[in-house]
């Protein structure tokens, strides 16, 4: 969805480096999410935020941290990247406040490779 | 959150054949969503089912929610090459986050 953008789109880094993946949305949605996708494992929830002051751990939060800088921005950090964090990362949003729905709108993804 | 299991993992069909993917949960789901991800793309919402026994259709796609709200299916009639992709079901996780199944990858050959 063009209204949800992720930067960078591709990133190669080395073990031990700190990495930040950024997500921005112009949809005005209140809820934002970070998922990682690995072949054969589907989409796994890392963190989610229901508003700026609300951050929740998902299924696989170890080794990750997040920051909700504003309603429109949700960043994912890898403090010390390791090779098994190599994956495709998706940001998503949903508009619960006005629609009561948890239909999720995904960004284009960031492909991260940790060497 | 509830875990959702999805089968099969892969399906290869000839164009024109039908396709079905199944989603099962050990616990009752308040709702279930379906998404499609084209190769190289991102997941895109298809539909949400809420009611027990609900059946919804979108052209050649038929979605069902089981009577016990523990299972769901997506059936595609007469597949086309444009149906290629991975189909995911997703159940609720801790208040409006989602638990995704591992997906069914559909390959359609002409």
C-alpha cells in the first residue's frame, strides 16, 4: 500500500551492527505493527502499538526494540544484529479508532541481510 | 493469542483447476481474516469473516467460517495465472493484532 512506506527497502549489514528500520504512514491510522517473514514460517509479529504511548511485545520480540515517535512513525531497531535476523520485515497499520477494524495495510517491506 | 494452522503448505495446479486452502485453530476465533501475497509483494487484505457458518464470495473466491468458529477455508474456482501467490489466514492476537498462519503457496501453470 503506497500510503505505508518503509526505509530502507534493502539493507546488508554485519553482525553486531545497530540497525534501524523505519515505517511511515499517511493513512492516519492509530495502530502500527512490525512483522518478519521467513520462508515457510509465514508472518510473525515482533511488536505492535495501539497509539503513541502504547507499545506491546509480539511473538518474537527478543533482540528487537521499537519506538513510536509519532502517530505516523514506527521504527524497529536491532541493537546488535545477528545472522538469524536475516529476513523480510513488514510494517503494517490498522484503523481501529474510526472503523473498529483490524484489517491491516502493509508496507512494501525491507529485506535485511546480516552477514 | 490463538495459533492458526494452515494446510497445505504448497499447491501446484493446472490453470482451470480448483484450489482450496484450510485454516484451523485449537480455540474459538472471534473472527478470521484472509490475505494474499503476490510473489515479491506484500500481503493484501482479502476479507474478514465474523459469524459462525459465514460464507462470502468474491468472484471466483469463496470463503467459509466454520460453525464452531475454529476453522476456515478459501476456495478458488477455475484458477487463473493471476491467482498465483501465497494465501494467509490470520486470527486475533491480544486485541486486534493478528496471528498469521504459515500460508499456502499456490502455483498455477497454464
